[in-house]
C-alpha cells in the first residue's frame, strides 16, 4: 500500500540571556500544551529539537517536561535530534567549535533521554556546503533545510520527494527539504488546507516524504497562536485529521524516513538560509528594492513562479557588515576561541583541563545566534541578549587569562596580590587595522585609533559586563513603513514601504518621531569640536560640528611597565580653518586597576580662538525606567533616572548607578564644565510589533574656552568602576546557598 510519509520536525528555542518570564510563558503557552495534546494521539510520531539553552532551563525549572518527553520516546512518538548545543549560526563559529558543540549536545541529550542522536537542526537553516563534513565528523547522519535551498540549487518542486544525499570531502550527509507551503499553512490557514497540500503531494508522488519543520513557538507563543491552536482547537483538529487519513498518510520521524525510504538523489546546495533571512541581511535600501520587485512580480508577472527560485537575497555573514556591533561580538568570540585552542596546546600535562572545560562552556554560550542578527525578531536590538553574550565571553576570557598567567609562571604569592596590567596591539576586529587592548585584573578596554581613537569595548570582569555593548541607530526598511503609517495622507506611489511591511503594530505612541540615525559610532572617547554655544538639542540632532575628529585616524604610541600602561593617540586635523593637534592618553595602573585615566592635550591652536570641545561617552547595559538606576552628582545627590535628559553646568563629577546590576560608574573631571546626558533609543521590530528600546546612556562632558596664549589646553577624566555592591551580593548568595 502506498503512503506519503509526513515528518513533523518541531524546533523549540529560547536564547541565552532571555528573561525567565519569557521561558515560563513559552512553557505554559507552547511546550507543555503541545506535548499534552500529542500524548492523546498515540499513533502520531514526530521529531523534536530543543536548543541547549532552552533544555538547560527546562532541566532546572521544569523536570516534568523531561519525564513527559521520555515517556513519549518510550511509546515511539518522539525522536530527539540535536545540533550545536547553544544554537550558534554555524557560519559564525570556527570548525572546531561546530564539531565540539554538536558532539557535546548529542552526549547531553543521550544522557537525559537515553536515545541515540542521529539527526540535527541547523540553526536558522543557515547553510554552507562545507558544513556537511563538519556535521558528519560530529556523528550526525541527517538534517533538514528549507526547500528554497534545493530550488535555488536547480531542483524542481516535483523532485523534492524525499531526502537527498550531499557530500563534502568524502563525508556523506542526508538532507530533508522542508516544505514552504506547509510552513506557511501550519497553523495559520484553515486546518484542511494542510491536508489538501499533503493530498496533492501524495497523488503526485506516492511513497514520497514531506517535511514540516519550524518553530514550536508557532503553537502558542507567537501572537494570537495560543487562541488559534488551543482555545479554538486548530492543533487538535490537525492531529485528528492526520490520524483519520492514516490510510494514505503515515506520520513518521526523520529516522524512520531514512530507514524506510530511498534518497531522491544527490545534491550540492547553495550558501543560503530561509527566504526571509536572505532578505533581512540586505542593507535597507537594497532590501526595499528586492521586496518591491518581488511584490510587483507576484502581482503582474505570470512567469514569476518559474523565476522566483532563482532570485536570491543576501549572504548571512554580511550581518557582520550591516551591523558593526555584530562584528564586535564575533571578533571577540573568535579571539577567545583561538586563545582557548592555543592554551590547550601549551598545557601538555592537561593540568588545566577543568578550567578549559569551563571556559569552553562559557564560550559556547557566548556563540548563541540570536544576538548576532536582526529580522522579524528583536535579536541584536535587544540589549539583554547582547549583554548575555558578553557576559559569557568575558567569563571565558577571565578563566583563560588566569590559566595563561599560570602557564607563564606569572603567579603571585597570594590572590590578594594578583594585581596586574598589560597592553597589546593586533587587528582585534578584523578591519585590517590595528586596535589596542588594555587589560588588567578588573578591566579590559579596547581602543580603535583608526576610528576616532574610540574606546569601543570596556569589560568589567567582576560582573562580566561590557559597558560599551552599545548599538547605533541606523535605517531599517520598516522605519519608512512606521512613518507612512503615522502619515496616511501623505502622497505615496506604487508599492510603498507600508504595503511591503504589511500590518503595522506599534507598542508605543509616536514611534515615528523617535526615528533618528547616528553619524558616528556611539562609543566612548568620541571627540567633538562644536559651535560655541551649541545647545543640547542641536548636539543630539548631530548638528554643529566644526571638525572631523569624531571619526578621524589617530597615530598611536604605547608605554608599558609591570605597574602601568599607557596608550597615547594623537591626530592633527582642521578646526575652523586652523590645523590643530589633539592627543589623548589612556592609562591603567596596578594601584587603581578599576579606573581608566584619560588625559586630553589640545595644542597648536591660535590664541584667543573660542573653542567648544566635548567628549562623548555612551554606557550600555544600564537600563532606563527604574528608580534604582540613576545619575548622581558630586555631592551624591540623585539627578534623575538613567533615561533623563540633563543640561548641567560647572560639573566636576557625575556618576551612574545600577543597583540591580550592582555597579557604580563615576567620572571625575579635572576642569569644571558642562555635562549633557540623554538616552540613546532605537525603534526596532519584534515579533509583537514595533517598539522603542533604550540602548545606552549618553554622557557628554563639554567645555567652552578661549585658547590661551601658548595655544594649549588640557583636561583629565577618570572613569572609575565600582562593583563592590554586586560582589557583596554574590558573597551573600554564596553563603546562603551553602546553608
């Protein structure tokens, strides 16, 4: 008897750093009710993938979930598949980490579920052909990708009747095509639509295989889907129809399909992902061109269905170009991965295997994909996800730093004496130019002399926090849609952005008024010469600049000893028609390793020239909207919450406190001046609609003066970081846990 095999592949994922409440809601709305319902249909079997970050949470908080999955495995209803442990995009991590993550997760799954892991989920279905050999080397037999991967490789839809064989360096992998029609029908169209699609596939190709593979959160967590799937009964009806049509439709696991069907052939697939991802990676202007063309062709061109498979968007790795902040995380992650591999080679006696294992776990967690890109979900735009990545990378870096010092014999007599500083140069962010790394036992700072001499990363080791995990405001295709939706009477022609975007849902009022773009990186030690008397409002708008120091190239000189390191960056540039020099010295001393000292020396200026000089410092990870996150002044008085816009005069000290994080960042200024503070807020897209997100606190000390007779002027800034509150809380929690 001929039968169509249907493989249902359910992928559940929550990223590293997501809030417990989000995990809990997804458990209540998707993961638990889905399995409860599946248990009522014992003749149905499916393939289940949970990301490691989600499964670790379930192990800790919902052990009953594992019991239920085990019982369904024993009944033959669930096949568990693996993948890289913490759901990294395979294209964003080195080969050794691809294999390592997959092997580690397979072992973890087998320990918890007692089932051999044969298949895997490719995160975000981002594929490059060389992954095939890595996946096979990690012990995997088969995986799933979108049917668009196969169509763009030249396969006709009628050829996608089973899994295909692919190969790299002699390693053979089986790949199933996921049906896009099913992916869009389930659970968003009438339940009978999915059966109609399957019936059509059966009639065209009896004894073939159809695959639905998509997010489990579609069944309850995505907006309106809980009502559809459970309250209105869509999922129950779907399962019932699958069971009622068992005469011609056999619901099977991927493993059963491999064991009982033949491959459809051999293929080599193009580097790609699912269609939407290839659109999101494009710059906003090119994305609009592609989407406009696609929509126009769908409406007007009868040949479009034949042409569409050959129209491709962008390449996933270009998210690192679209968002420099992604490249900063990637380069930091890769540097730690390389350092781990090098130190393991040095440790011939395996003395530090436990530390390497701990560092590797932190590294793997810091590779979780969601913060490295942006599409319909918040991703990169969500500060708590970015900070989670840095939290784990900084943890790994600190572990490796201690091992490196031990291997080098640089070990103090007691931990209390372990105070140190160092400085190094390298192309740390892969832009073919040298950056500078200042490190110590408490802080790690990265400077980019070729980009304004900016301080672009500042890690606080004790709380594993990067104070400069900021995000610039830049054009996104949906911004135009938000503006058009707010101004429906404006003249529009043809296919505008709103028609491309679809329904516009804004979580806050007046988002269109918040859409602004930055002209320079929102980092620290960004140098500005601006018009005398320039207002805060004009500065916020990016107006009034009279030089290019904010992004110009600085020449660099290093000074170092065991007790003190200093980076001197100098640049000659134009100011109001005059050539002047700016030198800024950034130093770290063993005696005060929690404080960066910065000295500015301006010289070669014409006497009597009125000058307005400002130093911009953006600090990230200090959220707004809470009374325990605030600015304070020189006498300790509170100056307002961290989203406060302020125009302060004659200031010598300002600080920022986040009591929840347990950090106090203070600025001591040698010459009184004005200080501006204001929030950096983005307007971004998430699955629930468009929203404004607080990204950073912008603090701008500025001075207005007339150049003295010697043409010189200088000022010193001390950036001190105090985490004693966080450390006290950690000690109290540790003491409580021991009792």
